[in-house]
C-alpha cells in the first residue's frame, strides 16, 4: 500500500509529497487497526523502542594517533562523497532554477556542520538531490527554502517525535526502496557504458570493490584510478614541437597575417603546448636532449606561450636542462613566459641562472637574440 501511494501520488499532482502522504496514511491506518484481533504490524517503536525527543548533550572524544588512524580513511571517503553529492545537488538545482550556487560557500557550510554534528551524536550531512528537487517542485527557489526545511525537521523532532514510533517498518521499507531506486541512476549507468573504456573500467572497479569489500576502499581506489587516467590523458594531449631554420609566428593562433622568422643555423626552438608539470617533464627532457638533425644546437629557445602553469617538478627539470646546456656551452632563451609562470621562475632562481635578459616576452625578440648569439659563437669558432 505504501509503494502504491508513493508511486501514484505524483501522477495526481507533482506538488503532493507522495512519501509524506504514504507515511501519514499508513501510520494512521495501522494505529486505528491495531485494536483488531489478529492485526499485527511491526512499527519503529516495536523494533527500536521508544524514540527520545531530547537533544543529546555534546560529547567529547580522545584525540590521539590511534583515533586518527582509525577514522581517517572513513572520514576521507565520507568527505569526498559528501562534497560530490552536495555539488551535484547544487548543479541540478541551478539547472532547474537558473541560479548560480557558490560552491565554496556550500562546502564550507557542510564542513562546519559535519564537524559540529558528530559531537551531538549525529551523522554526517550532505545536500540531497531528492529533497532539493522536492523543494524546488513545491516552489522553493532560494536558500530560505532549505532553512525552512531544516526548521520544520527540528520542530518535528521536538514535538512530533513520539508519533514516529507508530510508523510501520513496512512503510519505512517502501520509502527506502523508492529512495534506493531513485538514487541508483540505472539510466545514467547505461549511458556511461557508451563512454570511453577507461571511464567504464573505473565504474566497474569501484562497483565491485564496493560489493566485495566496502565503500571506503572502493572510493579511495576509484579516485586514484580516475586521477591516473586524467594525468595520462593530459600528458598525451600535451605536444612538444621542435622548429629549426624557419618559424611561423601565427602558427597555432587565429592570426591571418603570417610572419615567418628566419632561424639561424645552430638555433633550435622547442614549444611546449600545455602545462609544464611532472607528467610532461620526462618527455620534454628526452626531446631536449635529442640532437636536431644530428647536430648539437648552439642556442635553445624554449617557447612557453601556452604554458599556463609550471609545478615544482617542471621547475627542477628546467633547471637541470639549463645547467646541462650551459655545461655543454649551449645558451638557453625562454620566450612568451606568462606573468604567473615568470613569478614561479623568479622564485626558483631560474632568472638568475639563465640571466633576466634571456627571458623574453615574445618569440620575435627571442629569435633575434638567439640568432645574434649563434652568429657570435660561429664567428668565434671560425676565428
């Protein structure tokens, strides 16, 4: 009966909460029919005893390494799941209402709540898609709707909690069955199987680890696999191009006027198309160490116009390349360095190592400087 009410109530009106109507109707029916001989339905009160309406007093806990080691894996998993659920709920709500949720505010509020609530014996909280959509369907459009929802739940807890004891377990089972079905997202899972095989493999590994072991292990390994696949894709999509003799400045841009620069003999240009992080450092180092056309260059220009950021490994790798090049008598010139990347280079002392004048803001200046250095080097060698 509970399932039928929950399923068919929305067909009468989307504004009627089928779950609430089912709980009220079936609980009332159970209460009035309980006096009939032979009628016996197990309720929440029968299963768990009388529910207390008192708000628990705050309780402390002993903070030591044993407690941290015990709770950290589960806490990490719960935090990740809670953040994903809340942000997903906010994204769905924004798509329906046309608003824009501040994700930082959402997660900070949730984090504060999840720090305070356990001290009163509560469980971690998160934004819920089902309740959010129910709120929106019934006219909620602002955070005030969520606040009213929380206040109403508090009032129910304080004044109507004794009535919860009369809710039949069968009704609660029906509610949880519908919630589980709505959360399963089986249509989404079928759609994911049309995605790349790497994404499907992460889904299957996470699913089977959840079934075989537990959610904590599954989420940790699933996140690790997802990060590794992302790094692999990012590394594969980053190109390192090598130029010599001529360079078209407009290549890779929307400029229609082509400007071809003549590159002197002995000058090699290496362009990094993407962020310079640890996943690219080894690849770039291998290309830099390879000689162009079987000749060791006199000047190396590293074009960094498309390098959005550089991490510690990239800085260390760049420093090694500059030092090894200088030991071989090869000059290094940097070109098109963005302001944030230049700050990182200066903080790491690269500007002092290479010389501030060897960091140019445009490839034209870098090629002119490199050509001049190459000519001087060749003249000295001939002399």
